[in-house]
C-alpha cells in the first residue's frame, strides 16, 4: 500500500507556490507517495484540477482559528489513511502539529522564510515533543534553524526543484532597447521599493520603449500606483492583477526584478532562472540561489544609482543579459533538480514512518 501524505497549504503560500505544489505532488506520486492535497476552499477549481485527492479547509488570517480548523480535519484524513502531515508554510506549523498529534502520526514542517526561524524557536518545545522533522529550503535558513531548534530536532536542507525547459524563449529578442521587465516584490511600497522607483525615470528617459509590469502582490496596490504617478511612470508601468495564469505571463518577460530582500525562497524566481530569464535583485543573505554574476545581478545596498547601473547594463547590452540568463540556467539545474527534491522528500517521509523504499522493477 502506498504511503499517503497530507500536504497542507494556505492562500498566502499558494499564491506564490501553486506550481511548486503541483510539481512536487506529481513527482511524489511517481515515487510511490500519494499526496492528499489539503487546499483552501476559495482556491479556484481550475487551479486545483489534476492534483489528486483533495480535502478543503477554510483558511483564516487568525492563527488560532486556522489551527482549530486544521485540527477538525483529523477524522477526514484518518478516513483517507494519511500516514504523515506536511505543513508547507510556517503559518501552518502550529495547526499541523496539533492535527498530527490528534491523528497520532508524524509531521513535516517546511521552512521557506526568515520569519520561520523565530517561529521555530518559539515552537521548539512542541516540535521536540512531536515526532516532527523540519525541512529548510536554503542553506542559510538551515543554519539558523539548526541553532534555533538544537540537536534534538531532525533538520534537512532540501532545495526546491524546478523543471528546466530545453529551449526556452530567448529574452531581449524584440530589438535593441525594447524590453519588458516583471517587477516581483512584496507589493508594499517601502524604502527598498522607493529606491527602485526613483531609478526608473532616468532609465525610461534612456530606454523609452521599456515596460515594467508590477506583480499584483499585496491587497492594496494604490501606493504603488501613486508612486508611479508621482515619478511620471504611468506610460511605462502596468499592474498585473492576481489572476490565473499571471505567473506564466511574468515568466515571459525579458527581465525579472526583485527590488526587495524578502528573506524567503520563491518558486517564481527559481523558474525564471531555469528558463534563462535574467534576474536583477537585492542581495539577500537568506537566499543561497542569488549569486552575483552567476545566477543574477545583485544590488548590495539598494539605491537609485545602484538600480540604474544594473538596469542600464541589462537594457543596453542584450547579449550580456542573455549570457547572464544562460549562466543562471546552468547554475540552477544541478542545484534545484526537481527529481532530487522529490527523492529527498520521499526519503524523509519514509524515515519518519519506517517504510522501505520500493525500487522500480
């Protein structure tokens, strides 16, 4: 009988990582692990299609209510013979630990954000009491979590895997100085975002046919629109709403820009690297996949002048930008292999449950 794992996700994580979930669930099925997808009720049915067994739950912005609703899934998941509970986001850890304890099964907790380090320290007693394993998505996160959790909590670093298309479209193929850039930050207009916006008037004056598409992160996009109007950027800046298919649209850009050090791993950026899309980003000590001039061009300390230098380098020298994208593809492929992520994750599940690995044939 195949192992069954309840993979719990929430709206905030799925908004970024739906493709990650689909790829991981599909790969685990081939490895002999059946994923039971615990998905928010308000997920678009078209997005949830083809993901195997699904159990709906009512996500909430309130941590205590979120945990209560997850605990109530115990009977349903026991009916489905679930062997392991896996929380894919730190905001689900408390509820997942309580759910696993009620079901008397082990749990896996994925840490993909710097905020998970403080959470791990706070939840350390509960994690130690449970039969739980923590998975970090980057080496810096793993190092910090190891200090926060101590030696008694099993900890693994498993890099998120991304598929690497063989012949992705070449960026900057429309002509010299003509480009579109996807700007994928937090959606909050903070000091880092302000530095990026202040760089744009000069760049647009030099490259008037450049277009910047702001990813629809955050609930209130009005401050970003106001900033674009203040800097007279409305002719060259567009907002991409949060709709089905927007990720694929963003990945067709000539550049992907992350103007803030977000401190969390993102499938969107990894997918861009795997497709050879040149990435410009703030240096971020929590992310081991942003390596200057290997996988991306980085601004160490965000200033308008720093962003202008990077944008001018990319927009004014298309062959150089394409070469960066090519290096990124070669860099990310062996380090973020999807099959490797699937195999390592399945091994964690089997170590927890004592099941042996069944080899094909």
